[in-house]
C-alpha cells in the first residue's frame, strides 16, 4: 500500500494505492510499496498519468508518492469514529 499526493484545484488531494490481500487476485505481485516502486516503474508512471488526466477540466499537479505509513494515516483521517 502507498499513496500519491496531488494538488487539485488548489486543494491537497491524496489517492490510496493498494493490492488485494489474496495473492491470486493480484495483477502486480509486489508485496510492499518499496518493491512496487523498484520493480514496477512503468506501472507507477501509468498510475501517476491516470490521476493527472482523469478529470478533464481540473488542473491537477502531482507532488509525490508516499509510503505505507502515510497511506494508513490518510485512511485513518477519514474513518468515522464510533
């Protein structure tokens, strides 16, 4: 798991990237963000390009890839307290 940091129309925006826990469902076989970053450079670029271009009218700026801990923090930020 990892995340991408963007600025979308002047606001910070994060996208969480994860793979299924069940190995047989994975297209990408990386078991960590580090391995994904090192072994799937072209896939990383495709993901970046997708998020830079999926909104036709919005101006999106890519800032950086972030690690698993940053992704977890981002997920926790949006969880609803019970």
